[in-house]
């Protein structure tokens, strides 16, 4: 929330004691608050591909992959009770549709028919297609006409995909002055985002890697001025981060895709060294973390000297679920072994466990 910030500070070294346990830089951000007058703002930032040049890997006879980015937002704040209570609210949205060019190595057209080049004889050997592998091999697109063929049953496949990113950010803050010596503020921040990335091979069929994050933060602060020399601040906070990541396949496609096992709703993935992996379901991760914080500090000033003392208590709750290759991942060392349906490695979860 760019317009929700009043000021920020970046500390790179010589941290104070209150920034213990932190590695790297420290960023302090102060959010804006309302006042006795009404204030608001609106903004939008737009980028698109109209003035873009072609990527090095874009084909010269195809249009530039589409690119649209919108960042927009608004803020509004003012008095609830003059000289006593104020509010401030902010919203920021982000929408991006980013087209990108992809180059993938895939089995060539002859491999789809069961033929593999033999470098020794300079001819092709007929390997045939194992019935078990044909439904999966049919999912692999054939190389783009005129693209490079590597002479080992693989060729280049060019396509473009569109990555869709969405984000919504909200922040609300209330300030209240109880007296000339007591001040309170409460702030709630909600940030929800998602990103859909098409599979480079199956993207045109509606298969996506789905990632999202939903972050929530709440802060309450009470400040009391005992004297011009002594100020005490009490702060309590709660934050929650939820990040599910998975593979999304539309229901209309689930029944049409082959599966390793009839009870599975997805087919897993196939790996062929030197080629792009077929399938995106190599695992899912769902993370949920809660942090509870309580902090109190006092600052005493006398002349040119100041003393800051305080303490902080934090409680972390981390709950993460990992699923690796839950629908199976087969690896084939060569194109020949792929056509024969003869993998050299299989990875999958054992029943009722997360171990591979």
C-alpha cells in the first residue's frame, strides 16, 4: 500500500536491542492516520505490450505475447470526532496478465509413431509404443515445424503462455486520544493474492500451477506520557500468513486425462532427461503460520542522554503440510525407454504418510 505509508526507515547495521534475532536489513514502516480534515487520493498505473519489442526467443512471424499490468488504489481519511478520534483507510489492487515465450524439448513426430534415430546406422529403429504409455505420450505436443531437431527423438516446441496475477490490499486504522497524555491506535491489514502459471506443455489445455497468499496483520498500541522525560508504549500484535500452492485442472478435463491409478483424479508427471517434464503435479504445499506479539518499552530522556528499556514476547505457530508426488512421478532415462513404457525410477507417497 504505497499511499498508506507516512514514512519508512531502512536499517542495514548497528541495530538497536529491540531488533534482535533479525538477519539482514530492517525496515520500519509507519502507516498514515486520519486528521481533523478530510483527505483522499486515487491513482492508477498502467503498462501494456503496445510499445514492447519482441523477446529474443519470440518467432518473428507471430505477435508479441500480450502483457497488461494495472496497479490502482485509493485512500480516504478524516475525523470521527474532532480532536479525538480519526480513521484512515487504503486500498490497492494489482492485475497482471503476462505473456511469455516458452521453448520446450519434446518427443518428435516420429517418436510419437514409435521410431527413434540410430546414430550408428544413420537410420531409424522401430521401437513401437507400449499400450500403457501411448495415452501419456499423446499429451506431449510435437515439435514446432521448422524448429531444431536434436536427432535423438527430441525437438523444440515453441508456445506462449499467460501468467495471471491478482492482488488486493486493504488497510484500516483508527486513532483515538483519551487525554493529553494517552494515545491509542489500532490497525488491520489484509493482503490477498494469487498467481496462476500455465504448464509449458499442457497450458493450452487448462492446467495451471496455482499459488496464493492471504496475509492478515493486526496491531494495537497504547502510549502514555508520564512526563516530558518519560514515555511508555505498549503494543500487541497478531499476524497470520496462509499460503496454499497446488495444481489446478478444470473439472471438464479431469476425466479426459489419463491416470496412473483409477482412484486418482490427476495423472501425476513424467520425467524424461533433456525434455520438459510432462505434468505439474509434483507436490502441493499448504502453509499456515500465526504469530502473537506483545511488546512494552519505555524511553527516558534527560538532557542530551536517553535510555530505552523494554521487552517483547512472541509466540509462533507454524502449520505446514507437504505432499510430494502424491499422484506419482515416473522417470524414463531415454526416449527409447519412454516408448517402451519402461521407467527407471518412480516417486510417490506411501499410503497414509508424507514420506517418499
